[in-house]
């Protein structure tokens, strides 16, 4: 399938592939090209080896590998799959292994030139798992860490159990952070350099009932060091908030401490729509802005060429102050319903958005100088509810 897209810039780019997963079982490769200032998006390859419910894609671009998490919405277990990324953008399946149900996010950790692993957050399975990577896309289970709650959280419907939602590395690469929506925690782990076994450290306790979902680190000097000024920004899905913390490193690998310095709704000072549920958060490539996707708000109505209109959820952009506080910068339509996840290209000029309920991907222009997100320049349907989109650059 092919779509003709609107022109927004005379800047030319070479062909770029994007990998997109959806709940119907597919990983699709989309090729984005530019010609005479107009963008063209084409679905070039499809793969179903991560079925039935791909939820997340972790790209290891330096080694030409892609790891896919199957959430297992239709089965009693989830799974982890690996693929070789071929030069034409197609994927060659390497391995699939059954896991605890509900993996929704994964990150690679370990020594870059030594033993490495991948750690997964299991939302439905209330667990964290780690897997040893054995080169060439092969892997084996290393550790299962299940969790329970002694009592439901303040939001009993969503906090009936621990719900691990994301895995991220701190800037130095020595700690793994896992926001837990059900337990109102950000779990923190160090890891053994030989076995890569995770060791749980003192967590960050979020506001009761807030439901931590995703987080991002930022340094005003873009330096990764224990002695550098470092901040963490935590998006809470249930409270529709973004909270900033000043981060300090304890000596001898003892963990992290956090001091709250900023809190706001993800709409800044604007009226927050009832039911709003923020999802993804990311720092712009130029290190100047923080982007957050908002679901279930339909804050915008976008006119279509046939005279009809579509309801759109939103993007929030904040600008960083040097002291770690934020300035609300922009609220803008995401281009569809339920922007579950998004990725910014390495130039910062394009934002690829996966709309879960609209079952599509949208490419938005972005002004690098001002940090303002702009118009939709590409739109393409996906076979099912879109879950993850990653640039292969």
C-alpha cells in the first residue's frame, strides 16, 4: 500500500525504515522517503513471528537485531522473540521463548563489549524478568522477579496488583528503573557484572494513586556521570501528571535518591480533560524539550478533505529550565486516537506516532528551532491496534 503525503519542507532525507508492531500479530516495516519536499510512506514488509499480540519493540541497531515482546492477551503466557534486521528492512526470525504473561517494555543492559541482557516489564504478570543475550540474537532466561500487593491501591480498578510498565536505564547505565503503575513505585535495580542478576534497591515512591507509567532522564549538560546534574521526569497515567526529580547517586553503587522539584498536569496550566491518560515521554534529540503523549482526551477536531472531521488526542511539549523545572510550551493534536507510543527521529524534525485505537501510524513535522510540533505529513493504517513504532536509523 502507498500513500501520497503533504509537503511541509524542502529538506530532503534518504529512505528511512520504521518498525511498527500491533496487537493483531504483525511487525510491519514502513519505508519513509522524501522527494521534492513531499514525503511518501510505504508498507514494505510484514512479519508475524511475534504473534499473537506484539506490544513492544527493542531495537539493537549496532548489532542489527530487533527484540519483540508478545503481551499474550489471548494466551496464558507472553513471549520474547528476536530477529535479524536485514539491509532492505525485512526481518529474519531467530528465536522465540515463552515468558511470564504481559511483557510490555524491554531495555538492553550490561557491558557494551561484554555480557549483555534484556530486562522486561510485565504489566499483567506483575513481574520483571531478565534474559541473557548470547550474541546473534540468541537468549535464555536469567531471572524471574514476581511481585504482589498486600492490598489494592487507592485506584482499586487499576491498582489491584503490581503493574510493571517500563524498563529504562539511568544515564550511566548502572541502574535499571521500572515504573510500577499498580504499586505507585519506580522500582530500582543494580546488576551483577558477571551474572547480570538484578538486585533490588530502595525504590522511588510516587504519590499514592498516581499510577507511574513511563519516565525519562535529562541532564542540562547532556553528560552521563554520577557527578553530573541529573533529573528524572515521571509520567503518572492515573493522575495525568508529570513530576520532576533531582537525582543523586549514592556511593559504592548504593542506588539513587530523588528530590521532587516540579509537578504539573500534562496539560500544564490548561484545563485537564476528564479521563486523560498520558502514555509516552521522551527528551528531544537536541536536549531542549520534553514531549508527552496524551490519550483519551479528544482535545482537537481535525478537518478532512472530504468535509468530515476526526477527533484527535494530543501532544504536550515542555521546555527545560536549567534547574530542572519545566515551562509548558505547546499542546498539539497527535493526529488520531490513543497515541500509545511515539518516537522522534534523530534529527528531531519528525515524530512518528502509533495510534492504538485508530490503528494507524502518523508522521508529524516538528520545528527543531522552536520545538513546536506541526502538521501531519504522513498517515498509514496498520492491521490492528498499534502498540509501538521505532525508527531504524
